[in-house]
């Protein structure tokens, strides 16, 4: 079963759900703004994506620009920042069996579920 880290207010995230439905795959949705990720959960997501924490930070968000931009952070500090400010986590993210993909563009998801 796939897990979709989802923000229902995001068009790309809604597109990810459509892709999952059209592909007729089993999936569960985690609305991470309501059901927030713990530090360990987010660290695990990053490992499944095989990226650095900075690669999933939404750097165009106002909160990033006003509070965090231009400063150096360790990976653990970045994870903590995202846990405390989940709006900064890229979306959508689709996970399955220890692997994952960021659904921007949505074609990433299409390729991921073809595996």
C-alpha cells in the first residue's frame, strides 16, 4: 500500500490523489498538516526519498523567507524546523516499501507507481 503525504489545499497534492485513483492502487492519505509528522517519521521519509532535508524544504514559503533563509542548519535542525512548521515540507510525497518520490511534477508519481 502507498502512503500519500497530502495537503488538501494544494493543487499538486490533489493531482497526486487523482493519479493514485486513476491507477487503481491501494493508498492511504496522511494529511500531514493535521496529523503532523514526528522528528523520527520525517527523518524516515527523507531516507525513503533518498534526499537531503534541504531538498524537501519549501523555500518559497513566507515563513522560510522571514525566519530561516540565509542561515546554515544541520540536517537535524532542518528536520526540526519542518516538524515545527509542517507547511515547509514539500508536497505531495508518495511512499511505499521503503522508497518514495516527491510528486512535483506529478509525472514522478506516475513513474513511481509503475515500478
